[in-house]
C-alpha cells in the first residue's frame, strides 16, 4: 500500500470509529458521573496488589509475556499499529542470546482494583461496550463483536502490558533500570481512552510508585514518542511531583491544547525532522530538564514512530538515530544515578521491532545496562542464528556504528561514558546487597 493510501485509510478509520463512539459516550456520561460521585471507594485508597512481586536476581529487569500480543481473525491488521511487535522484539533478543524464557520477567494482568488506582469506575464500565473499545482502538468492526470476546482478545493484552509497566517501576528502583517490552499508552487518561490506548499505564506506574515504594517522591516523564502524551498530561496537570518533558510532532494527533499546559518542557517538531536536529534537541532539553528537576525515577516513553516513513508520526529519523536517542537517555539517567524505566510505546512499521531489539542490544554492548546473574545462566546448546536487521545493514553492523557514534559525541557525553563504569559498580553492589537480604 502506498504511503498516501495508508494515511488516507488510517484517517478514515479514525473518523468512523470516533463517530461510532460519540453516541455511546454521551449515553454513558450521566451514568459515569453518578457512579463516580457516589462511589464509596476513593480512587487514591491503599490497596493490595499482585502486580508487585519479588523477581529473582538471575532474571533481567526486562518484562514481557506472550499475552501482550493481539491476534484475532486479522482484525488487528485494520489498524496500522503492529499488534504483534512486542513478541517479535522478544524473539529477536532471544535469538541474539541475551534473553531466555527463564531470564525474562513475566508480569501479571492488572485487575479492576489495580486500574481503579487511577481510572474512574465510569470509564472502566464504558469498556464493557464494544463500541467504546472500537473508538479507542480505531478499528470499527470491533463494535460488532460480543464484549466478552473484546475483553479477552483486545483489552486483556492491554491489561497485561499495563501490569508490566507498573512492575517496571518497582524493578527500576531495585535494579537501577527496567524495560517493559510493551506499554506506553500515553493517550489514555483516568477518564478517557484513545489513540490505541485503553489504560493509563504511565499514570498508574507513577502513582503505584508514589503509594508503595519508599523513597519515590518525584518522577520525570521523558516522552519521545512522535505524538503528544496527552493522557498522563491531563492526569498530572496540577501535580508538582511530576515533571514532563515531551518532544513530539506538533502537526499530528492529538492536538490537545489543554493537556499541553501540564508540560514543563515542551519541544514541538515539524514534519520530516531529521536526525541531526532531533538528536541535538533531545540532548539539549534532557540535560536542561535534569538541571531543573531532580527526579527519583525517569519514566522513558520510547516510541519508534519517529522512524522515517511512519505513516502516523510523520518524522524522518533513521533507525540509527533511534538507537542513538535511546543511548542518550539511558546514559544521562545512569551517569546521574537515576533509576529509569523504558516503555516501547508507538511504532507503526514492521521494522520497528528489529530496531527496538537492536537498541536494547546496543545498551548491553556498551555496558549501559547489565545483569551478571542473567548472563551466567546456562544457555541452550543450540541457538538460532542472529537474523540480519532490516535497518541499516544488520544488527552487528548497527552496533559497530553505534560505538562509532558514541565516540563522536560531545565532550560531556564522553565524560558520562567514562563515569558509567563507577555507576555500574554501584549497581552491582546494590544488587548484591539486595540478594543477600532475600
């Protein structure tokens, strides 16, 4: 399908889905307000959860479950989002010899009680209407499916990814970093979903940390997805504990002017922005944000829809540029000793799974992320050959070029990389102390 046809199809589907949901949302609005007003259970109440659990030290702080992937009669193909991206990222990391089935963390599904930490009862009730979910996912045929099927095949994967994002916050505080191979539903707020985002996993992850993890009083959200993160921005509108850095294309969805008021450092890009300008802006504004605000954790929304040719992101960043971007963010966090959790967010081309995997492998190759216990777990005697990357000459070639890019960075970045060895030793000492206490 040509670029123009793909964009037109996506736009048309979105319009149809939004029209379908308008009447159902109006019908539910009065019910929602009444339920939320009379609900005796306050949203900020302390609650028991199964989403936080102890993770063995021989497992990477990388979170994934096969339940993440959406597969149902091909309906997932009606939206440009690659609904099987998460599984392919995991398989690429396995093929590279980094992960094994027993060295990756399997999350649990977020329950209604977990979701109620942020979401209104009225909003969660609205998801029992298939037409509402059709609007959120922008796949109109979903409106005609029985809701029990929609819950199982569409919303359940989102709930598993949300559980993974919440767990990533806890793991990042314990290990210094964590990656959820999923999540990043930044268009969903407490009372409204949209843009293929049904649950507010970013807001949930931060609020769980504030409520349940000692020592977390301030959080920074670094959103480098191509789209504005209007969901959590609305949730944290008047919360001084949360600092938001959002770098996005101002010419694409969602155009949420009200939500922009919550952004502490706003970087708006034009269509087809390229690597040099983009990476310079990311480096400058991330440094500026960290000089203005000292967070206890960084929530990094690492969308790959900035990739050149993405029909919805409309930017022109290369695969190499995405890998360098992730490296910049992780280096800044790690050298300052700030725990960081990464979510994979948007990305609407098949090759983005390969790029995400390449980026994680690059961080490992450079020693920015590590897990000695996981590396020492015996590996199967037979492993599959590493598949050639579709992005810029293969995975190994990309890693070599990333090393070259690192050597050509500014003096500040060079100094950060030299300092990283000391931070890594601190992490190892922290992990050993944690292991001894178990």
